[in-house]
C-alpha cells in the first residue's frame, strides 16, 4: 500500500528527474577538418631571398604560436603607436564592445528571469460604491447602496519549473549570442589592426613610387635640356626634341594618379585611427619604416578553427541555433506554472496587519498544448532548418578561412621569388641606363636608345617598389589569416 508520504516522495523524485533533462539536441562542437596541410604540396622551410629592402629570407614555423600584438613583428614604432591610438579611439571597436556588453546583460537577464522565481509587492487602495441589489440584499434593508474603501497589500510569487529544459535552452542560446558578440569584437579588432598595417604599407609603396617618378622626371628634364642644346648646335633633328618632350609629358601624367591615391590612403589611415581626414598628427610611412619578420608562425590546421574569430563566431551561431531547436521542442511539452500570494485586504489602514484581514492563495496549473493547427510542429521544423543553415554556414566559413591561409602562404613564396627576379631586373635596367646615358653624352648612342633605356628602368624600378610592398602585405595577410593571436591577450582590455 502506498502511503501519502511515499507518494509525495515519489512525486518529488519524478519532478527532480524531469528537471534534470532538456529536450532537443545537445550542442557538440564541430570537429576540425581532417587535414595536416593547407596546400596540396609540402610547405617549404623558407622563402627565397634577395638583396635590398624587404629581401630577407623568411622561415616558416609550423605549430608556433602568434603574439597578441602581432604587428610588432614589423618593428615600426610609428605603426605601433598608430594602432594603439586607433584601438582606443575607433568607433567600430567601441560599438563592438557595447554590443558585447549588451549581449552579456541580456544573457544574465534571461537566466534570472527563467531560473529564479519572481516576486513582487503590490499596494493599493480602492474606493467603490456597491449596489445592495447586486449583493442580494434588499434595498429596504441596506439603504439601496454601500460605499466603502478597500485597502490591499500583497506579495505575489510565480515560478515555472523547467521540467523539459526549455528555459535552460533559452539561457544557453543567450549565452551563445554573447559568445558570438565576443568573437565579433575580436573580428573588429583584427580587421582594424590588419587594415591599419596594410594601409600603412600601401602609403609607403605610393610614397616610394612618387619619389621614383619624381627622380625620373628630374632625369628626363635634364635629358631634354641636353637634347635642346644638341638640336640648337645642329647635332640632332627636331624629332629628338619632340620625343624627349613627349616622354617627359607622359611621365608627368603618372604623378596625378599616385598623388590622388596617396591622399586617399592618408584619409583612410585617419578614419581607421578614429580621426577626421584633415588630421595632421598622423605618422608618414615609407617602406624602410618596416622590417620584414624573419620567422612566420604557421598554426596547425587543427588549431585554426579554434583561433579565427570568424570561425568561432559561426560556431557560436550554430550553438544558438541548436539551443533554439531545443526551445522549440520544449514548447511541445507541458508546463506547470506555480503561483503563491499572501497579503491583507482590510477596510481601514489600522486593520492592515490584523489576522482577520489576512488573505493568501497557492496554485498550480498544467498547460499542455492540444491543438494549434500544426504551429508547434512547424516551428520545430523551422528551427531544425535554421540549425542546418547555421551548420552549412559554419562549414563555408571554415573553407574560406583555409583558403585565406593557403592564399597567404602561396603569395609569400611566389612574391619572394618575384622580388628576387625584380631586384635583378632593376639592377640590370639601372646599369643599362647609366651606360646608355654616358654613350649618349659622347654621341655613341642615339636618343631613341636613351629613351628606351629610361623607360625600361622606369618600369623596372616601379615594379621593384610594388614587389617590396607585396612582401610586407603578404606577411600581414598571413598573420591575419591565422587569427591574429588574440587568445594570448592577458585580458579583454585592448592596448
């Protein structure tokens, strides 16, 4: 025979068992891709090297970790100072930080609203006139109506036990959204720092090209002067003068696009650093402002998915979609809201605490959806489809991330070889120009030969500057593709 005590104990055990379960799938972190390399061919130990600026041999270090402040590898104090100022002043970082704070507070509010019973105090006074007829009292007895003042004070409490884990799944989803915003902040941080580095390198490249173009202009102006003198002496035809003037004009036309690009790059640096475009306190960068890092850390493929903010953000969205599927599943099960109230309803303030005025209530109800026209089932299917979508988006994010690493590794090798070849071409073109210029001065070379040598050197030297800048940009691209080392930062406080 089951006693009342044993029945109560059995009921409590059942409630406890139900409270410990949560319907819907439990989130499982996606496994890393089963690969040990980013490229189809083996990664070499080092890049090619060459003489001159940005020609150092760079060594690949598989499995080596990245520093949190990865840009210091370029050993540029102006760049380091600019980035630190930008992290303090950037509206993008400030907005991402605010979004993270909001998501965390929302997660806390969700947790407290669902897991902690709610209670509220209610105080009130009501003045009302009641008809004696409505109370079933003859008008001749009660005088037709009664007027009274009713005071009330009560504490009301409510709680819905989370038998099927719907509340816990909502909390899990809110925390996943906070994790997503955390990674969005890191993405903003990484995007800002990498943009500053590449924009600074672009400015340095443009300054180098402008300097080279102006040097070429000076040389062509001197050649035009000599050509005019030779024409006046009758040594050459007017065609030679016209050719020199044409070459000089063509070189001058190349200045305007470079000056325009440089001005726009400076504006971009100002905006990235949280300044207006008319800022005058920005450092000026040249290619010799940077030092090419000798060692290049290359994270293992198995570690990349736990480092890149975009992959971790996609993972957080997948986690949130999984939790939403659990919520949709739990909504198909019963709910048991519990309510309790205790208070006083006297006819005067002096009776507020009299036992005769005490009122209370305790209640429980069972809510089980019976028929909603297929709504709950459709919502669960929609949540499952959203989960499948998030899973596909996660896989796509991983693929793009691996591509960016592979592209950076390939570019480092190819551009190092290209710089080596371009440095040789530049040296040969310069030697040819010097020799042809000397021959032209003594009449051993024609003016057309001199112009051709000048054009070849012009093209070779501008290409050399671009090749030097590419090596710095490739290095920044690799460090960015690896995730930027944010996990080694000691706290969430930015420099």
